[in-house]
């Protein structure tokens, strides 16, 4: 790093350096750029408050190039407590409009992080206002960083008068040897460095390319110093599955069930998370990021990506094996053995109603399995609840299936009942042990057959007649449902961020202006919960506006938004009681110098 020598032991001329950040924070260099006295601990605590430990909500995958950083500008020296204005030019080298995170860092710590939207090839200047209150006098490294690029400079905080301009060193270049005031930095370096042996939590993860049936993935290995979870994110950054709690140390071949089964090949990200509240449940989403945040290294989450290729339907063979082995013998329970002729596509239905339980059992109201199999319970994050499932069920229809929970529920929860095949015909549930090759879920159009229920934990008995008496039942026709949360926000006007949405049948999030005109639509979203969905607008906003986010169905199944506003058109909006499901937000357009 090129840094000119100190003058009078106080003022250090700022040297700009373009660096490839490689996704890690800038560390303070040693020797002559070290802080003169004290530490930046107070300021780091302040930075912690400002950033709230939040992570970048925009995808950090390698599909697009990182924004560039250039022309970093900031004063080289300030009085203690003075405000500092730092500016830099941010450029989008890609051929698509994007939102990426831009960070201001001091001594490697993130002080402020912002999502920044730019059109293809566009350059804008970003400004950070930095408060130096709480910083000891000395010299600090600071900089502006994007995903892979950044620029650094030095800032000296000094109460000494700065009349001596930095140009004075030029007449006396041989003052470099006399720059022995540097020893003044060394005496107090040694004591300050040693007393802080607090170890940060550390983690590593290896997530290899693989083939899956779409309902689960395998993380090859992970090491979590404090224990925690492995969360799986899709390319938009949304969490689509999480492991069970993992004890501190090394773990291998971690199976993570996906809450939204994959229907197409995808690049996914495995991210280790802490268990900050010690309850062995991943609360990162439900606490809005306040609990169970990710393990980080130099301020950046620890992650690994994998290309996951999705195989088609589990296997056609399972139906042949049951016919050879006369499974008609264990058909005492379901008298509906006529359904043993499922030589075509395997089909299933499941009805799991909201209920009150004592927390030890739940009851699935009805299920139909054309080729036999199991009903398996999943948590809200998609993970399988231990051995919470039925025994083997022969082909037929069932009502009031009682399932015991290995760990009683301590509080109300939303659970999912999923119908699984018995693909190897051994009447044992082998989906996890076989690494998802056997006993995969029944699917319709590539999506697992499931139903959700809100389970309220109460003193009363769970259900009256939990007997597995097979009786024909009508399949309940459920209306598609959706919810959306669109918060007030301040953006450059190229795109907006929808905080979260749930689409029971998948579809799109569409942004309307106050007149009802469509300003932009998201890419196709699979069924289930979505977090932090960025929607690029067809035309950038020129002024502040109240906008509306509206979930739309994909009625023709082509994963393209085809709604044209007419009554009989495809891809109409999700409705509730005949009204479109919507949420409004006041959008303030930022103006950057």
C-alpha cells in the first residue's frame, strides 16, 4: 500500500487505493497507517447500532458483475468530533438494471450499508456523512466497498492545528528517514493489541453441485464454532429451507428439506446461522433478522454456492414392485384396496385443518394416497420434524390420522403435512437416510402435495377420534390465497423492494401507480413465502409517489406475466372476498449529487 510518511507525527496524506475486496472487509494495515493512540472500540459500537447487524438483502451471487467504486473523496484530517463527508462514484458495468449493496467501512467495520440501484452503464455519486464522535486521536483506514470492489483512504483525527499544509513535505523529500515519529505509534500498539483475546464465532461450509428431486439438498460439510443452522437461500436471497439445530463442531452430509420444492435447475446458497437466543429454532425470519443472524468473516456472511439440477418425477418403478409383492395382506385398515391400481401417475391429496392440540400430537383430517406411502410433518422453515410421520399407509383414503410429535410443541405453530411415496416398497420411510433418492413426495406439476395448519397449543385434548379408519372423503377445493407487505421506502427510483409476500400458487408481484397503471412486475415467484423481492420499474420514478404492490396468479402456467387488464385475461390478481390483495407504500425518490 502506498502511503506517504507522517509529517510532524500527526497529519497523514490520504492515499487512494483500488482493491479487489473478494467479499471480505478491509483490515487495518500495519506499520505507518496504524492508529496513533487509543482504539476505535466506541466508534465500532456506534457502527454496530447504525447497521443493526443487518445483512445485504440483495443477492450476492456471481451472475452479475459487482458495481465498481472510483473517485473516493474525503478530508485527510479532521478535528475530534467533526462530521466527515465521504463521497465515491458507483458504476454498474452490467447490461441490466440492478440493486447492489454499497458499504462505508472504518477499520474494517461496516458503519453504514445501503442498497443502490443503477441502470446499465450508469454512474452515480454516493455520499456518506460520518460522525467522528467517540474516536480517539489517531489515523484510521476507511473506505467505500461494493461486493467485489472498493477504494481506501486514511483519515487522521487530531486536535492540533492543521495550518501546516501537506505540500510542505515536497521540498524536503529526505525527511523520510526522519519520519522516526513512527515509533510513537509502536509503544502503545503492543499494550492495546494484547488485552482483546475475545474470539469471534467462526464457521465454514461446503456446498457442492448436485442432483436432487427438488424437495431437499445436501450440504457436504460445515463447521460451526457455536452451533446453529444451515439456511438455504435462492438466487433472490430468500430463505427456502433450513437444517435442524447443529451442535458446535463439524457436521457432514447435512440434509436440508426445502419449504418450496424446486421445479427447475437453480443456483442455491448455503449460509451458516448462529443460534443467538439458544432455543435451537431458527428465528432469523420471524424476528426480522434480530435473532440467529449469519456467521460472518470480516463483516461478510460465510456462504458457499451450488448448482442444483432437478430430476423429474421420483421413479416410475415403485408401482411395479408393490404389484409383485402382494401388499394386499396388510390392507386390514383401509378397505379401499380397489385403489391398488395406480399404474398411471401417482396421485395424492391431504387435508390438514387448523386445530388445538396439547402439543404432543396433531391430526391430519384426511389423505388419499394412490400408491400408498406416508404423511410427514414439516416445520414452517421446511425442515422435517424428526420422526413426526405416520407409519406406512397402504393405497387408499384415510381420515383422522394422528401423528405424534417427538418434541412437544411449546407454543403455537404453523405445520405442513406432506404426502410421500414408498418408492422402494419396503414400507419404511427412507427419504432422509437415502439422501432423498427414495420415498420422495407426491407431486402435482412438479410441486409437492401439502397442506398447512395453524396448531394452537392448549390444555384440551387434541382431537376426539384419532383412529385411522379409512373412509372416502371429498377433496376440499381451496381458493388460491396471497398476502403482501410493501413498506414505505426511499429509493433512487429505478426499482422498489417488497418486504415479503406469500403466494399459495406462485405468480408475480406487480407494482401499480395511483391511477392503477402497471409500472413493473417481478420475475415468476414459486409457491410459498418470499422475502425482499426487488421489482425493477419499466420507467424510473421522477418524483415521490404512493405505489401499490399486488400479487398476481400464473393462471396459464407459463411463468410469464400475461395480464392485460381485461376481464378474461390470464394471470389475474389474487383476491380475498372478491377484492384484489394489495398493500400500499409511500416511495420517496432519492436525489444523489
